[in-house]
C-alpha cells in the first residue's frame, strides 16, 4: 500500500460479565458473558478500516486461544498484523470486567503485561516501515520509554490518545513532538494544571497545550462536545448524537476520525469541520452497544455532517 496508517498500541480480548435484573455482591449472578476484541489501538485501527483507511496495527499478542481469536478478528476487520508479533508462551492482553444490573462497572481486571514486549528494540526493527506511514497513531498503553523513543525517532506526524488519567504522564516530556493530541478534561488538566470545568477553561487548557508544542489539540468534553485548537484558532463543536446506547469506544472513534480527516484532506480542512466529522462519527458509535459500531462508514459520516450543517 502506497499510503497507509500505522497504529502502535494495545490489542485486547474483552471479557464482560453483564448482570441480569438483580445483582448481588460476592455472589453468583445470573446474566450474560460476552467476549469481544478490544484495546484502544485495535479500536482505533478497526474504526479506520471502517472508514476505508489502509491500517497496520503494530502490537503483540499471545500464542494462546485468545491470540488466535485476535488474529481472526483482525483479519475479518481488514486490520493488517504483518508487523505485529506473536509472543511465545505468553497470555494475550485481556480485560475482564463486571457490570451490575444498572450497567455500571462493579470491578475490572486489566492484564496487559504482554504490552511490555513493545520495547524500543521491538520498535527499532520496524522503524523504516513506521516512518513510511502517512500518519502514526500511538496509544499510551505503551511504556513511557517506548513512547519517548517513538517521538524521538518517528518522522511521520504523531497522533496520541492518552488512554487514561493513569497513563497520561507518559507523554509529558514529548508534547512538543506531537502533531495531534486528544485528551479528555481530566487528562488535559494533568498535563496543564488547569482544571477544565467549562468551555472557557477548556480553551485555556488547549492553548496551554499548544504553547507546550502540540500543534493540534482536541479536548473531549463528553456531553458538551469537543474543543478544537491550533495556532490561535479555536472551535467548540457540540455533540450530534440523537440517542445514546453506550459511550464505550466513542473516544477511540473520534481519534480514528481525526486521522481519517488528515489522511484524506491533509491540513486543508477548517478546524471546526474536522471537529464536526468527529462528532458525526461519534454519534454513530454511541448508538451501538459495541466499542466499534458496525454501522460506521464514510457515507454515513458525510450524511450526518451535511444534516448538521
């Protein structure tokens, strides 16, 4: 493929225990158990392939049965694992969680130890290929050392998803190396020291990140939309969702849409229009119970953008 995107990040198997009408703590509960492919990196990659963007996922997975499931699902979703690696005698990355009868998380266990294999040495073997990408997406499931190595050695534009408050400090030393960053309010606060509570403080935090060297900042504000900022230009784009089934994976969908917009239009699009694309795609995502909506496609995104205009 002449033009392609590389996503460097996590590939999970998500095992969910969903309680029935009654949930009793410390007891066996009647409900539903589902197994799905997940991981921030994989979710972004899958959204990108649904948006007709050639995508490689640079990751690791085990040689267990879950690893086989991950391989099959990536193949089904047109995600190339050509530059990923299967680690012998290792468990695949697994996220196990339980929701109560209200749909709220009761507990979760995240076993992503295998991601420790994504070292600078692992990445160095793939550097020429990574640098051939039009865009490189990094999720913060990687170690701080590996993220900093990528930022020092990758020449393609780097887009970063912080993943969580617990992992956002992994990029604090390389903000000036980032083309695009998509934090939420809490992640933006930790990186800037500015408590984001409304539109004005979101603008302040975005400007602070721009001043730290991030070219393009998109702060997810949940039900208030997304705050977009670059070189003094700012725009707040409200959500377009008419109904919400689940917000799980909405942020990953937004990141994929930012990548898709740049991949296809370069830096020509007005900032507000880029934000509008993210909200259109997110509106499709939240209508599905899955982290990646099977209804996501370019035609539907463009349709919702036109309706919003």
